[in-house]
């Protein structure tokens, strides 16, 4: 049986070379290469690899590898993703909730994690919702303002 590390390596290769738009397509590609996987396994792999589902326009999407490693690049990519996919920002105490277009929460949460900001304790992403835990209520308020600005900038 092929191991998880090898499967992750192959997923990175597939996603970097091909237009894979659904988990089902990725499952089929992996099976064709001899991996015995289920959609649940591939879903976990996508989350662990922090793959982002990006729009290609005209209703088409594809999975991509995390885009940026440098802080400036990460922030620029975050601004771009906010403009395209974030719908709402809300806060309760030191917790923020970001609503995104379906399928885009994990990619945006990955970018938030990559910022390595002291005021962000961590993120948790679902299909269309990101939970951002701030270190303090004051930190959450500052993040809420910043995220609201990004959201407004994307609407202009």
C-alpha cells in the first residue's frame, strides 16, 4: 500500500500540472495512478495540504497549491482572495467569523495562518466559514476592522 506522504507528493504534482476542479476528479486521478482512496481521504488531504480552490472564470474552478511564502506575497494574495470570495465578517468577543463562497474557506484560512500574526491564535475552516480566534478582544476588534477594509476594497 502506498503511504500518505507519497500520496501528498502525487497530489501536489497533479494539482500543479492539471485542472482538477472537484474532489471526485482528484479521487479518479489518484485511483488511475494506483492509490486506493476514498473521497473522505482526499478531502482530508486537501485540508492538510491547504489546497485552495480558485476561480478560473465562467463558473470554472481548480485546486491550486498554496500560493505564497513571503509575508508580502501572502498579504497580497489574501487581499485578492478577500475581493473574490469573502462575503461577510462578524465578531463576537475575541472570535471572528468569515463567510466565504462555498469551497474557499480553507484556502483563505491557510493564508491567514501564513501571515503568522501574533494576534491570531489560530483558524478553523469549514466549507464556507472560517473561525478566527484572536488572542484578545482588542486584537479581534483590530482584525475585524482590517478584514472589513479588505472586504470593502474588494467591492470597489
